[in-house]
C-alpha cells in the first residue's frame, strides 16, 4: 500500500478541513479548494492539528504537517495531477453536481474522485462526470481526525480498481471501512437518521427531556452518544437536509418532525451555533 502523493479537498468547512488534516498527517500534499474563506479553512486545519498534538496523536510536528496544506479559490484551480479529490461541500444535490462537473474537467483522467455525501446517490452524482467508473463515495464522520470509520459507497459504475485504491487509503489513515452498495442514506445515515428522528418525535411528544432520552440510549444500549446529542454534533440543518432527501426517496417514515424544522428556522443548529437539543454554550 502506498500513501497518495497529492490529494485535493473541495470545501474547507469542518468536514473538509478534517479530511485535509488526516491526509496531510499521512504525508500527502493537500490542496483545499474553498471559495468562501481560504484563511478560515487553513485555520481549521491548524486548530485540528494543535488539538491532535496535545493529545499525542501526531508523529510529526504540526507545523511541518500544515506546511503540506495549501488553499485555492475553487475546483478549477486544483492541480491537474492529483491522485484523489474528495468533494466535501454542503449536502445540496445541485451544488454537488456542479462542483463535481468542475472537478472532472480540471483533474487528469487517472484521478480518483470521491464524494463525502452522507445520503445522496453516488450513481446520480456520478452522472455529472465524463467517466463515472472513477467515482466513489467516501463518507467520513465528524470529527474526522478522531473518528474511526469511513463508509465507502460503491455505485454500479465504480471500477473494482478504484474501490481497492480507496480501501487501501482508508486503511493507511488508520480507519476502518465498511463497504456498501449505493442506496439512499447508505447504511449509516439511514439508520442514524431513523433513530435521531424518532428521538426528536419523543421529545416533541413530551415522552422525556433531551438529557434523559440520550442517557437512556447511552447507558441502556451502550451508544457512545445519544441520538439528540449526536444530531447536535452533526448539525440540525445537516440532519434536516438528509431527512428531507430520504423522505423523498424512501417514504414518509423519514419525514422531518416539526420540532426539527422549527429549531433550524430559529438558527438552533447544534454545537456549531451553541444551542440545539442541548445547550453547548454551558459545556
């Protein structure tokens, strides 16, 4: 197995920065394409490296790792000779299609292109590419540096060689892969959203408060984090978008509860806003 020499990440938010961080720590030269704020994207990587260093998780000086990370303004500014590009823009199908088409026109024919989507069909997104056989899903989990799982999503057109390359890279990252076939929500989002939505309905109906619902699953079923706290970590807006997509493809059982819609409308998005189903400003 060989470490990818060069990796591109499109989207420098929390997920994109985390993906960039782990590949840079592995030894790859990483280019982040971020249209909104390149300095903020690089700052997220720097902060993540500092935290990893404090926990003793790095084998190299954080500054040396950060030196392997550069930023550009958009997908068309990426180097052409990248081995892998991971798209990590918001979970909006039309946006992902637009970004993937730009990546496809920019990088070489041998570059593996992956999407970090947590729910959108890889086959549908792959239709934006001239060669869907080099396209695959790499669903990382938040926070990327600390998580141990990557869900690899194989579409019917994805080549066996691309699947094997990605499996090797995930292993080199020190993470465990689960390989699933393309389906709405894949395995993790489909199950995670189902549990999260039911927990929100229970809160809405007054069955118990948020702390009690989470504690019941943590202590009774050994979940490391309860479904409402997990929703706060993912982001209520992200969970709402996934639920709406799954409801449109899998049916009414994924219809978002009114409470979730109301909280998103009020800007209560979870940890990133300071308040969701729990108050993160007190933590």
